C-alpha cells in the first residue's frame, strides 16, 4: 500500500515520449522495488478467505513500455506513439541470509549507497534490498547515521578520513571495510 506512490511515479516518469513527431518511441525500461501483498488463499470449501494475516514480500519490478503491435491496432489507426503497452516483470527478492544473525562471508553481495556530505541518502542500489532488508525508497532522504551501528562509528570515521585524504572526486565509488548496518 505505501508503495503505490512509488509505483505511480515510476510509471508516469517511464512513459516514453517520441523525440519528434516523425520519430518512433523506443522501448523504455526501468526497474524498482516494491512490497507486494501475498495471496492468503481460499478455504477448502466455499470462497471465504483463510484467516491468515496479511503479509508482504519484496519484488523487483521491471517495467517496459512498448508500442502496440500492428495486428493489435484497428485498420484505420496510424501509429503515432499513443498505443502503448506496459509489460511488467516481477521477480521476488530473496534474502541473502539463511539463518538469523548470520554473518555473511567475504563473497557477500556488493551494492552501493550514496549520500550527501551531510549524510542524507541520495541513492540506493536495488541489489542492497536482499542484504539490508530495506527498499531503496525507504532509505532515500533519511540520514545514513540512522543506520550505522553505534559501535562502528570509529571504523566509519577512519573510512571517511581515508576518502578525504585520497581526495576522490564526487560520485567516485569507494569500497570500504565491512561495517554493521542496523536492520
């Protein structure tokens, strides 16, 4: 339910617009993550819903906007980019963890998070969802300090000092030592 705004935003910003009146719109593809409600099932007799609690699972949605194929259009309709189809491919996101409090090996999933100089998260790679358990839209706009483990602040200070000493340019990637992320 809270991802409805994210879904609507992704659809409206993903609609391709022809560059000029004579050009064909290209297939536009975008991906994002949402929580989808799990089907609760039906009773063995009748059509009543089983009394299971409502649960949600994370999915990565791939949206592709395409122009409707010729055979799907009426004979008198000329292609002008207004006959669009939306194809949605939903892939479940599985947790990187097998047991609670598991420490991932050195080959743990790699992902990126960007934040401003003031610590406000501005980008979260969708690959982070399976490891962190947060959807990107749940992190963006919040301060990174809400998620750092308090006991790792000295390690993080060293990481920030290293980044500043190396003088890396804005937007450059930096692979740090692992640290705990509050979940």
